[in-house]
């Protein structure tokens, strides 16, 4: 049985289960992985399936804990308070609002390199502000999703580049400028493109009407404590290593959530956790399924076949291959795409400046977080704005994402030229 | 019939002439003088190989991976070891453009002072490919003489450049075999 | 840190079990059961 | 009633989950078993890594250190295998040395499973086999195929950003990569402790030359290579020329001084030893690899790689014959042998004499198994 046939069979099984039988995506992935393993002559390779899912274990911990933190922010009144603060400061300045919001969303991504963290922390903070200022639910979601992805690519921490650098022995040095060249125009254009037309400058009275209740007067400054601690620890682990202990993103979020119990409106942390788990369960199961799917693809040789096929494109098509395969493969996760495809692509373009190449590739790979079925950035952005169908959010991401793709590819193509400029 | 004999004679004469011309060229190998400065063109690690060869040949040499014109004060020969390494470039804090610029300055200085350049390509097949080839095509033409390892010249890129520019060149089987021509090239 | 993360896994695993018994929809419960496998294996330090 | 039925279903699903755990557990547990090695009669003593650095006692990072010779003073050599347990040729070469060599002058120290913890699991989503068997004259011997990284049940969680003891910023999971953690930290995490212990061996045993055996994917530029520290530039150059004379092409790579935490850099910088790292091409760890199979690991055959070679994507020749593990081990053995003889030539006052080291041509001809002890020998 050829690798291609196994791969197509797995895809077909998935489509059948998910679209015809309407099983949840995650469960469909699990069963199609199982089917692939049987067809590939591996039997019901249980340990392989389980091992594959472990590829996302750390991601799952981040997602659940971030979700708990977001729920705590909502229920303790912190979210409303921050929304009120932002609204009061920005209700008359459209561009300033959009750019600040963009920077805020990007920030956690910039220091952790994870888009999920960005969407579920500051993304959740700015969402109500944007919506109250007149931006539609789905466009708000799109702006947050794009902001999170740009944050992931932006310096100082770009894990995608680090993963690619690890594969070609390139130290993570000298990336700030090239990454900024890519990110800044995208951040500005995306926020304005999505928001400029719809955001309304409102009168003071109008603003008063939509202003949520601020709990600052009840709890004072300690209300902000969970946020400050979380942001401080996130910042500290990358900017001041050794001084501020690196306790990892999940522990940071849980610590923030724990503080949230005492810093605002009273809440039942057990019930909040249940709510968080309930909301994150579909994506958790998808990750488990994707992990198994990839493991079986690798085991049966389907992954190698795909990578080799893309790499053996002739030079012009190679760029097309990069532009399509890297975001597509991002359905697995942007990190997986960077490691599995990014590294060979850098090697295929070894005569170019590897710093520029990998920066550009990271921008392209980052888009993978918009790719269903995982679509981490899209799914959580939809959840943050309360939109049930994340595809509606993704629709508005399309233009900015295309723009990001164009910029990424342009940097790749014109790397020799840029090389001289820098 | 006679016409044909003429033709054959003519061809024969031409053949002998070219062969003898070529042999003449080989006997007229340039003779380099010591001391020599060994540096890399592309930061491939074979620069160390060259240094070991020079040592074995008993030549008075100095090695500087990132030599600059100021290092050429009392130098009579400049040895360029061709071959690029991404790791090497990164390690020296250089990129392709900066490395080319550095070699350009060296070559200019050498031309100004009439210092002959000896080019070595010792890395074989492994030290070819897009990046290395750029350095080869760029700097080999400046050589007074070249010594190349055979497997690095499978596609005859190096020998072609040399022949086009009348640069005498020697092909050796392995890097170690470069010792003999390297030694002989010096006074 | 190792112990802290072990506790986190334990905390989340117990919540997953709780959720497994709260949820009514069959396939959602299957999802929980699938996710739980990993948490058990890490909790017992097997994988 | 419905409520009861619902609970029953939930209970059953919970049981199912536990059952699936249980059934996969066995395979994962198995992987913690160490295969027995059978040292040659030349073995002078067998220590544990923890005897050089007590911080490793009772940790999964503790591993066997095999010491040969030492009666007659001479050069002291350290050979490290299994720093990355998914690189079989490095591990097997170390085992072959352990099971064959005798040292009459100088001292050779071999650590076959440098990252012992990495042997106890395999990497998610890589679909690797648990191990491979090699045919010896007296039956099959099984060898573990592990992961490049330390087992997360031994070292967890990964930091978001790993700043290694030499200050290099790396992605978090590299904190479990032994060859990014040098020179290690006595109070660091497990992998840093292992790295520190290895530095301690180098210092306490007054090692002159340290060789780290590795493999790399064929699409990786530094393959079939001798990577050397400035300290060993001359040794590496001599050896390369000698190796070419006996028909082994190697590429020479200087250890970059801005890529910190790697053995060839930090061993040389911190202990002033001649540090060498050897790479061969291993298709079973690459991104292009096809179906996971024994033939991929042992015979090194892979259709994808043959195809990629035609497109000029690889840094080694690769055809339908593949690059079998016996050839890779032969390369390592040849390189070690030549490195030792060049070392003797350059340091006549610190000679090292090794006997019964299998020759690379014999390994290439007869296969690896011929030079391994049968599985039953005591």
C-alpha cells in the first residue's frame, strides 16, 4: 500500500466521520488515525496513538489553564473594570484605540511565542472594548486572532524561528530587525483594515451608556493584581531570566487564576474550572486527534512522502509550495509546520540569508494557527467574542492573512535585495 | 589522397603544437615566495587543512581565517582556500556579502602590492553547491595558480574557469595529495 | 516545579473526571475519555 | 433512571480510558529496560556517572562509564555514545568498543548511553520503532531506539525559552537536549546535571581528547563530518587527510563559537580538551523518512531520501542502496582509529595503544553483529 493511498484513505475516513456522520472533529481524527494504522499494517498500534497525542500535552495544559484564567477574569469583574478603563481612555481616538488594542493583543504572544496565550489573556481584555465601540463580533474575533498570530511572530520571542534555527544550527541572534520589518506593517494595516471603518467615535454620554461597571471602587488596586502578576511573570521569564523564576505558562496562568479568587468579586474556582474545561474540550480533543493522526502519518510514511513531494518541486513551484504547504500543514500546529517543513525549506534555500529566510517562513508558518481543524487562534478568538461558528471569524481573517502571506513571500523572494539594505 | 594526407599532417601538426604548448605552460608554473598568508574564502574549515599542508611542506605560513589587508604587510603569497560554510560564516560573524567584501579587499591589496594569489579547493564534493560556487566563480579568476581536489571538480567548473583565464591548475586525488604540488609551487 | 506540574495534572485530571460525569452528550464524553488517557499516563509517570 | 444510565455510561468511558492507559502502559514501561552490554576482558573498571558527580545518584540520568587501560600512563580519551538515543550508529559504535577493545597504554573511557533518560521513551509524532535487533553469531541482540531528548517524566516542564548554561537562547524543549546543555550546572535540571557530570569526568580523568559520536539527518548540512574545536584543528585536519587515504570522505567543520552549549564547543572551552564530534547520515531521524521499519533503521534504505538526493536536497550521496547502519558504524570506527593514531603522531609523549578494535573494513564486510557478543554470554 503506497503512502499516498494511506494518506488519502485517512483523509477520506475523517471526512466521512466528521461531515457525514457528524462526529466531533477530534473523535473523527482519532478514528481516522486508527483506520490509517490498520490499513498501514501496523494493527491497532495503541501505544503509537497515545504517543502521538502526547505531542500536544504541553499545549493542552496551556490551553486549559489559560481558559481558566480568562474565566476568572470574567467572573471576578476584572475584565469589566479593564474594559471600562480602556473605553474611558480611548472612546474618542479611533486610530490610537486600534493600535493600542493591536499592541495589547500581540504582547503576550511576543513574550511567550504562543498565539493561544495571547488570545486568551489580553485578547479577552480588549474584545468587549472593540465590540462596544461598534466593531462586529466576528471582526473583533478576526482582529484578535490576527493580533495573536502577529504577536507570535514578533520579537523578542519567536518560537517558530527558534525551532527552525534548532534544525539548522542557527543561533537565535539578530532576528529583531527582520521580524519587525515583517510584523509592523502587518500589525498597522491589519488593525486599521479590520477596524477603521466600523469603529465609531462616540460622545461622552454614549460612552457612559455602554460603559460596563467598574469594580475599582469596590476592590481598589488589588483588582489588577492577577493581571499584573501574570504579565510580569510572562515578561520576566523571557526578559529577566534567572531573576524572575520561569515557572512555565500553565503555572503562571493558574497562579493568576488563584489570585483572582481574592482580588475581585467572589467566585467558585471549582465551578470556573469546570466552565473552562467545558469550553476548551472540543479543541483539546482535536489536538489529541491531530497528534494521533500525525503519528500514524509518520509511522506509515505518509508524512515523509508529503514533505518530500513539496521539497522536490522545481524552484518556482517551490515558493508556491511554501506558500501553500506551510499554512496548510499548520493545521497540525504552526510549530509542527516550522519543524517538519520549515527546516527542509530553509535548507533548500541555503544560499540565501538564513535569518531573513527563517523570519519570512515563520510569518508564513504562523498562519497555520488559522487553519482548521485546529485553527487555535481562530477557535479561541471566536470563543472570546462569543461566536459559535469560528469559520465566520476566519472569513474576516482571510484578507489580513493573505497580506501576511504576501509579505512573507516577498521577504523570501527579495531576501537577496533586503540583505543588502540591512 | 594527397589532400587527405595534408589534412592528416596538418591535424597532427596542430595536435603536437597544442600539446607542446600546454606542456610548456605546465613547466612554466609560477613560483611563489614565502612567507605566505592562508585565509579562507567562504569560511570553510579546509583553511585548517591548508595550514597543516603548509606546515608539512615546511613553509613559513600564517593562518588567519578573517585576514584583512593589514595582515599582508610582510607577505609574499596569499593563499585563498575556497569553499563556503554557513556555520563558519555565522561563527565569524559574517554573511555572504561581508565575506565577499573582505576577500575583495584582500585581492585588491594583493594586486596593488603585486602579491600572487594561490587558490586551493580542498573540500571536494562536500564543499560545492550554490553557496561555495559563488565564492569559486568570484575569486578563482584572480589566482596565479590553483590546486583542486578531484571530487570537487566533477562538473569541471573549477578547471573551466582556470582554462578560460590561462591559470595553471593541478588536480589531485585527495587533500593529502595536494602536499606535493603545494610544496613545489614555492621557492 | 516538577511537583507543581504534577499537582496541576492531578487537579485538571480530577476536573476532567468530574466533567465526564456532568456532561450528557455521548461524543463529548468520549472526547473527555480520550483526553484523560494522557493525563492518567503523565500522572502515573508512565509517559 | 436516565441519570443512572448516564452515570453508567460515564463510568464505562472512564474505565475505557483507564483500560487504554493500561494497555499502552506495557509498551511504555518496557522501554525503561536497559539492554545488557558485555564488556571485553580489557575492561579495567565500570563506574557510574554519579561517582564523578554525586548529584546524579538515584536519578534516571545516571549511566554506566566503562574504563579501559590506565595501567601504563599515556593519553586519556573519552568516547561518548548515545548523547542522542535516536542516532543508532553512535550508540552501537560505543557498544562495539566496549565489547572488544583492550588498552595497553593510556586510558579510554566509553559512555555508551550518555543520555540514559532519552533511551526510556520515544518522541511523539515521530512514529519511531522501539528498537532494532542485530544478528550476532549466537543470536539476536536488541538495541533501544530512544529519543533525542530527555524523557519528560524525568524532566518537566520545559521552559518557554531555554537559556542554557552558556547563555544561548533556545526553544524550550532544547532544555532536554544533552548536546545543548554543556557545560552543565550542578544545581540545574537533570539534563544540565548530566552535562555537568560529563564535564567532571573530563576534568577529573584529565582527558586529552574527547569524541562525541552522533548522527544527523541526510538533509542536514553537517553530515559525514568531523566537527572540531580550535584546540583540535590540527588533529582534525591530519585525521581527515588520513581518512581520505583509506577511502572515507569526511567534511571538516569548525565548531562555531556563537553556537553555545554543544559538546565540541564547551568541552574545548571549559576543559581545554581536544574536542571532536563525528556525524554520519541517518535517514531514520530525518524529516523526509518514509515508513518506520527495521530496514529503515538497519539498512538505511528510504525511497524518499533517494528521491530527495536526485533533486540535490541532501548533503550526502543517497541511492536505492541506502546508508546501512554497519557502514555508519564503520565510518565512526575508522574515524576513531585515525583520530587516535593522529593523536599519537601529534602527541608522542602521550601515546595511546588500543588492541582488538574492530576494523572498519571488517565491519563493513561482515556486519556489526560479528563484533558483538552473543546475547547469552555472561
